[in-house]
C-alpha cells in the first residue's frame, strides 16, 4: 500500500485508503479478462418451485407437473426472450 496518508480520497462521503498501483493493475487485469457472465433466471426458478410445491400441496402427478412446466416455461420464454 502507498505510505503517503495525504493520498487518501473521499468518494460519496466515505474515506478510502490508498491502494498500491500493483493491486489496482491486478484488479483491472482480472476484470478485463472476464469473457462470460453467469446469470440466474429467477422467473424460471419460481415457476419450477411453484410446480414442485404443487406436487406436495395439491397432489399433482409428475406428468401433470411436466406438462404444466412445459407450457409455463414456453410462455415465459416467449414473453421474455423472443
């Protein structure tokens, strides 16, 4: 870390501590090397969760759940990704 305390900075009212240039360079290098992002679709998760719950709460069969999942996820994908 830098040893000059006068190099502190303030951003959004928060005091920060100085950071060594090597740390910043390593961080930027790591960020620049990212080539993909993993995203989680909570809409699909919620649909699956609701359908699984219906097996226990309403006694739906696995075939009924599979059919309902197919319909609901098809509709979800049509509305959100096409």
